[in-house]
């Protein structure tokens, strides 16, 4: 029972990070109809920026802000420099370019900073609070949960409650109609990429201190799981990403705790297969496909 | 003074023959002009070229004193042009209210935006009752109304409409064109109304322009066009 509580609590923190990264994939999918396979490499680059900013200033928070800014800039740059130049209405070029970008970015990071793992220190203790003899979340877990939840809530507010959010959604759903309403669609697409990449950078920044350390591949596994999460949730659905992220985080934590860590990827795959068998569009896929 | 003037417009797709070929057209300020022509005559192509959704091969477009020719679609809309496109341009993922607000988003003052939205709900009570309704559940007529309301919300100086009567019952068409005519008379809006349904378009228009073989084949007062048996037979099909 104690163990179950501990695993559930750990799964919640893990799930929040997963959900945030999955949300970043959903945002870019909605903005540009691209599954951004380069999201992990871009996030890793942003974390390197954070790492060096922290090393230079000694402040975790300056590093965090630098990482977010670097992520946003990189997202906008990838859209302006690469994705915008691809032919519209065909998914394959975007995927191929994204995979190419993974190779370039990861090789570039390895050349610049070396392949070794550089430990990153969390700003709060990772020693769990013990409540009634049961070790539960650590202060850093709480920080992770809080930061991920706050950013997801802020994004939901931005998209659903502000004029800018309405423009972002209209540009994503119906670019021509949006342009006819005077919305500068290219700017909205670039902004979507920037928001997405910054969210992914934050997820990576929260995750890396709990793992071996920073290296060019440090975010790869997070991407694989978050991609599964985004598909499970319905690639188009922010709420689906949240729900599936928390669910998958709990599942991974339980399987890791009761079986073994090596069984966890298999469990995620099994969950994805099961969900897709029952609901091919994902848990919260849009009820009616677009016709225009 | 013409509200919209185009000169030597040539438009085509790919490297095919031009669909619009050296067309001249002047729209008088505050007038409703019907744009008529057989299927495939190029009405949609002309309207899309005016808004920049289809590139020009040659020619110039002036809106009042502003040269629109090199501008993006977004900037033309901000300069005072509006288009209600062919078919149902409702964004199905958004609610009625969000679809409507979209039309006025680029205006800076939140208060002015809100007032414009409420004004449209006054003009279209059927939409007012369905503010929170998701776009994908609207009927064809409601969608057409919503598209017109969104376009009017932006307070364009020149509004282009592409077959607003498509798929609408005669009563709904009459209502829609009635609102259009009334708004044009009240605000001095200039309207170019492309229609298959020549009779109903000419009934609200002051002038009719017939498009054929990529150019203007006739440009006359609406009543005269509607009454000319030869023209009716050759181009208008009624
Ligand atoms: N996207 C396109 N690519 C190639 N040719 C096109 C395209 N759109 C229209 N055309 C051609 O241009 C010509 C004019 O078409 P357009 O849609 O402008 O006519 P229309 O007057 O609006 O007809 P309708 O009354 O049927 O709506 C047609 O011959 C059509 O085949
Ligand atoms: Mg047409």
C-alpha cells in the first residue's frame, strides 16, 4: 500500500512532464500539421543553453529563463528557415526535414559540447517528504508538477480566452478563412512553433535534473513516450494530451515499480495499441473531421 | 469616384490559358453590382484574384486611393476589402461567437470590437440565439449568414460575395440579400455580388456586369439587363 502511494505520487510528477511535452507536439501539429520529430533535439539544444547560462551565472532561474527563450527562438527559426519553405498539403516533406534536423542538431550538439552526460542540479531537494512513514513527492517533484500545471493552464487560457488565441486557432484550423479575416497567418504559425518549442524545452528542463544528466540524446526517451501520449490523447486535442500524459505517467511508474523499468516502454506501446483499437483517432479526437 | 477599380486584370492557373483576360471594372461608391456569368465564366477566380488568394498575371487593383496590387490578402482586408467566399467558410471547430469575433480581431480597441459584435447579433437574431453553438452543427443557411456577418463586422468599404444563395431556400436567400441591401444603403458599403441566380441578384443590384470569355460582356443598369431578352437568353438563363 505504501509502495503504491509512492509510485502513484511519482507517476503524477512524471505524467505532468509527459503531458507538457505531448502538449507541445499537439500545439505544433495544430499550427502546422506536422509531427515534429525534431522536438527532442530542439529541446536538448535549449537545455544546453540553460546549462551554460546557469554555469556562467550560478543561477538556476537565469538558466531556466534562457532555456525557455532559446527554445522559443529555435522553434520560430525552424519554422521560418525550414518548414515554411516546404510545399503545403503534403505531410512527408515536413517529416523528412524534421528527421534531418534531428541528425544535424544532435551531431552539432555532440561536436560542440561532447557526448558525455553533464549532471544538472535541481533547484530544490529531491529527497521525498515522508508522511505517515510513507515517502511521497520531493520538493522538486512538487516544483515540477506545479510548473507543468501552471504552464499548461496558461496555454489553455491563451488559446481559449484571448484574441491572440482565437487568431492562433483560426490560423491553424482554417488558414484561408483566417486570412480573409485579416489574420496574419504566417506570423501565427511561427508563434505556434515558438510556443510549442518553449513548452517542450520546459518539459526537458524539468526532466533532465532527475536523470543521468544532459547529453544530446537526453530528451529522446521523453519524446518517444510523449509522442505515444499525444497519439493516445488524439493528436489534435490538448485535453487529450493532459489526460493521456497523466495516465501514461502513472502506468510507467507502476510498471517500473512492480515489474521492471525495461517493461515500461512495452506497457506504453500496449496502452497505445489498445486505445487505437478502440478509438482510432485517440481518446479525445475531434468528433467531426474537417470538411473544408 | 470609384470604390474599386481594376485595370487590365489577367488571371490564370498554372500555365493554362488565362481565365480572366485584360479585364477592366469600376465599382461605383455605395452601389450594389451583380457579377453574372455562366458556370466556369471566372466569377470566383475574379473575386479570389481581387483578394489576393489567386495571383495576378498582369493588371492593377485600386481600392479608393490605395493600390492593392502587391499586397497580401491580410493587408487587403485591413485596407477595407472583404470577401464572403464560395461555399461554407464557417470554421467548424469554433463556436458561432468565435467565428463572428474573428472578423473584427485586427481592430485594436476591445470596446469597439465588442460593440461591432453586438451590432451584428442585432442584425442576425438567429445567430444571437446560438452564440455558444459549435460551428459544425450549423445549417447551410446559418453558415452563410455567419459568413456574411463576419465579413460585415470588419466594416469593409468594398464587400465581395461569391454565390451567397448557394444551397439556400428562396426565403433565406431573400432575407440574406435584404440584409445586404439594407446595410449597403445605410452605410454606403460598395458590394460586388457574384451569383448564378441572376434574377435574385439583379433584384437587389443597381448594376449588372456579365462576365464571358474572361472579359466584361455587358455592363448595364440592373433593370435594363433583366429586361433585355437577348442578354437573358445568351448569358443569364432565365
Ligand atoms: N484551382 C483551379 N485550378 C485550375 N483551374 C481552375 C481552378 N479554379 C477554377 N479553374 C478554372 O477556371 C475557370 C473559371 O472558374 P471559376 O470557378 O472562376 O468560375 P465561376 O464563374 O465561379 O463558376 P461557377 O458559377 O460554377 O462558380 C474554369 O474553367 C475552371 O475550370
Ligand atoms: Mg464560382
